């Protein structure tokens, strides 16, 4: 069993192959300082090696914010050289390319780095009161943890440019319409149950197939389609070597639920 270290700004719980990370700085609406970015990167590196975790939910404490953005005091003091170290970018890349499926459970505002954190997840679920925006332009800077790259890929070039250069805020209904979020629930108390139900549906599948599917999609979105076809074929070839493939096909023919073991 993995022994997770004690984190200053994160809470972590694990049960039934599900890991739940909570950004726990409600006094500043879960704003991300450098320590938060580093802790998020570290916990995802630990989760990567934990075969007991198949799906991760990431959320924010307090009910007012998923993550309100970066710590502005930190940004003001940050030097150009420190910015070029790309701590946030590296963390979100680790989340996006995690072998586990990541669900962002968003209750409240997801601004700046919070919106970027949500976009690094595979699936986003928001409450109706949630709001989204890349507000960096109001500070004389730009989104720099992947916002200028992930937002156009999720909602299209024209609308992404508009949101980035205006700093406009959109509500959850607009985010759902644009495809920024996958699902919207009415109330805060509905959020985690909905996400846990979604996670359970994924956990019941072959963890090897889920990882191969996620990686194939990610790879294909970052290369030309013919390279994507080639990667997909290789990934499927590997899937055909697994016990899970034999279990899945046998269970189908025997008309029973498959029991996948990740082998």
C-alpha cells in the first residue's frame, strides 16, 4: 500500500480504487501558491505508482471555489526566471498525462490557474453556481499553465481567444454549452455523488484498456491523425496481449459481467 506524505495544502482520501484530492486553502478560495503546485505534482507522481487507485477526483474545499486562481502575491513577487521554470505547466502536464482518469469536481469559481487545473482533467463536472474564466489579462499577463493551449482545443479557437483577451467570466450553463464542462449538477450536495458514480463506471472497466484509451486520445490530439492511427493500432495490439482482453471477451460470450484485474 502506498504511503502518501502529509501535505500542507492538500487533503487525500482513498477508497474502493478511487482517490479524492481536495485543494484545502478555503481562506483564500483555494488559490494556488508555489507550494500547492509542487504538492499537486508530487501527489500525482505518487498516484501514478499506486495500482489501487484507478480514478482520481480533484476538488476544492469550502464550497465557494474550486480554485480561484494563482496566489496574486506570489505572482507579483515572481521573477521572469522563476516564471520560466514553468512549475504550473509541469504540474498540469503530469495531471493530463496521468495513467489514471482524472475528474474535476467544480463547485464555485474556477478562475485563472483554477480553470487551467480543471482543463487538465479528463472530465469536468460543475455545479450550477460555478463560474469560469481566464482572468490573467486583467493583471497584465496571460494564462501560462496551459490556458492558451487547452482552452482552444476544448471550446474552439474563436471563443477561446475572446475569453482570454477580454478576461470575461462565463457561468456553468455557458461552460456546458461550449463543451468546457461535461456535466452540470444543480446543487453542491449533488456534486461528489455524481462524480463518484461516474468514477465507479470507469473503475469497473479494465484499467489497462482505460489507460491505453486515454493515452491514445491524448497522443492523437497532439499530433497528425495518421500518427494517431499508428499509435492507436499499437495500443490495441498491446491490449490484445492482456488477461483483461481475454476476460472481457469471454465474459461477453458467457453473458456475465467481466471481472477485470488489470493484468
